[in-house]
C-alpha cells in the first residue's frame, strides 16, 4: 500500500497567509495603550420573580430604561494623570475599549446611564467598587462579568428607581 503525503507548506508561509487573512477580516487598529473588556447584567435589588435578572428596560412603573453602561478610568502615570470614559448600549451586555488607556495604574468604575446620557441617581443602583489594575500597552484588562444591582420596585418619592423621574444631569418625562 502506497500513501501519498500532500506537500508541506512552510510554517512562515502559513503564518503570512493567516496574518493576511486576519487583517483583511478584522482590519488594523493602532495600539497606543491598553484596553478594557467587560460584560454586565442588571439584578433587581429585591424581587419575587423567578428570573433574578432584569432587562435594561424593566417595564416597571417608576423605573426608566438604562440606556448605556459607562466605563470611566483614571490612570496614574509617572508624570501625570489621564482620565477617560467609554460607553456602550446597555442591551449589548458587553463592551471593549480601543487600545487607548495609557500605561500605568488605572482606577476603573462602571456606571449606568439613563436616556439622554444622565447618570442614574446613585441611590437607585449599586455598582461594584472601583477596581485598580495595571495597564500595559497592547494588553487587555478583563473586568469579567459585572453585576449592577438596580432598584426597580417599590418606587416612591423617597425611594428612587433606576432612571426614574429624576436623574442626575437631566430631567426625564415619564
């Protein structure tokens, strides 16, 4: 029995083909700093429902929809401090910055935003504590899955629901 082996393609040729295909599919991105990746879910502060998560628009009277999730950063470098932010549609449940955070020690915070870009009333949600991470040029920091606890029941004048009638920075008309 005779077995014919296909010709071997050199490793360098295969790597060049794979790299070329990758650039065609994904494009090029300048790498000037580090990136951050995170996912999020909204959990009601209290609920008797079987599903322990709520959608960005909970459809609860007194609670408005969470429009976006914002990641803020403050990076301390050797000679200065940089601040910045990125935001994504809440319904995306996932976001990744570009490689734009400068190298250094970063303090990262996540905040829900209401329609019109206003920050949700601080008493209407609980976000994880700020995380400190080292930013390295070309690396991605993964914050993993972030859980935001939101008030979506028993709304009143003394207990604001997430993105309810008053949100910091703007008034909503609900």
